[in-house]
């Protein structure tokens, strides 16, 4: 294997059938990535690395080994010191995951769900580390929504199961990342939701839209309403309420907006949904559903005031 600081490990070592060889290759990669700084790897090299890393994780068998390796691979994202290089590595993860997802058998699916969860959490911690830098945040959302990303509405290769899983865990892992931060700046919730709102507007699949509304938009809007409504008519909210996000969130720019009232956040999310629904390129069927969601939420607000 090449010198630990001069070149990344070859994919054949990462995907070796021998656990010791794989472990050594991952350690080698961690050292290599920590020395990258702002010298981003070419996309072809990242693709080779991720082909090896995907099958490195494929070869892991026992639950504890899988958990430890998932965390170790996700932490590689934070090992890289330069944000462009970190995001390039993250892009490689999503492109490889989308491409290989349909080949994962049912016995391995749960561990890949776990790997996605770990990388999502690490992505949020990376953005927190740079204080939700606007350029970094824009690049992050582009990774999710561009061709090869898990929230791209026009890429037919994106597996619905991967998109659904991401929607289900998105706010939960954002809550986990923010709650463990020592001094988090306000969370730009609207910017983070924008890939899902765009997908809701443009997806050609009814089940995808329905899943986004039921697992992401409605729980978030209901949670915010439960904290602002008439206490005598307080809405019962089932599941996770994201207390850290709700108490420290803004719309788009943390350093300008600062933490906002729950009612202000809810109104901003509703206005964004309405604006995207009104856009010319939104699919007609999706537009009607988004308008219906907006109308129901506004009526709920009126009832809570009354």
C-alpha cells in the first residue's frame, strides 16, 4: 500500500475480503484525507474511493462492527479540513449510494440505512462547524438536488426508498446534531428544507409527494403550531417535536436573522411552500396538493386564534 500521507488507498484494499486489510485501508484513508486541506481530489479519484468504501461497508458483517465502521466512515467527512474537499467527499458518497442502492439485498438494507443516517448527521455537524456558511449551505443543497443526488426530481435512477428514508430522518438528525453542538448558531431551517420543497414541486411520483408531506412538512408545521396556538386549544403532537431546532432557528441567514419566533418560522415555511407551488415549472398535480396543504395550515392557524 502506498505511503499513508501521499496517496489514497486503492479500492481493492478497501473492498478486501480480509477485515484487517480493510481496517488498515480505512485508517490510511483517514490520515490521507486529514492532509488534504484545500487540495480537493479529482472527481474520478473520489469515485474510485467511494466504490471501494461502499464495498468495504458491504463486507462488514457483525452489528457492532457495522455500527463502528458506519461512524468511522461518516467521521471522515469531518477529518477533511477544507470545506470544498469535505463537500466533494460527501458528493461522492451520495452519487455512489444512489447508483448502488438498488443492488443492496434485504439482509444488508438496514445497515445502509444506518450509514445514510450517520452521513446525514455528519453533514449537519460539518455545516454547524462553518456556522452555516451560505456558500457551503448552497453547495450542500446542490449536492442533494443535482443529478446523482438523492433528492433530484429528474434523475430516474434515484431509488424511492432512499428518498423516503432521508425525509423520515432529516429533522431528527438535524435535531441530534444541533443539540450536541457547544454553541450552535441559529439553524437556517428554510434553506435546509428547500431541497425537499423543490422535490415536492417537481416529482412525477404521487407516492413521493405524499411521503414528503406526511413525514416532513405536516409534522414540522404541526409542531410549530403547537407551540404558538391558544393554550386552551393546544394541538397534541405525536412523535418527535425537535425542541432544539424550534428554540434556535431562523429562515435563511443565521448572522442576519437570529433566532425567530415559532409563528414567524411557520409563516415563512408556509409562504415558501406557496411561492414554490405558484412557480411556472411546478407540476400541476403537485401545485394543487401544495396549495391544499397551505390552505389547511392557514385554516388551522385561524381556528387556533379564534
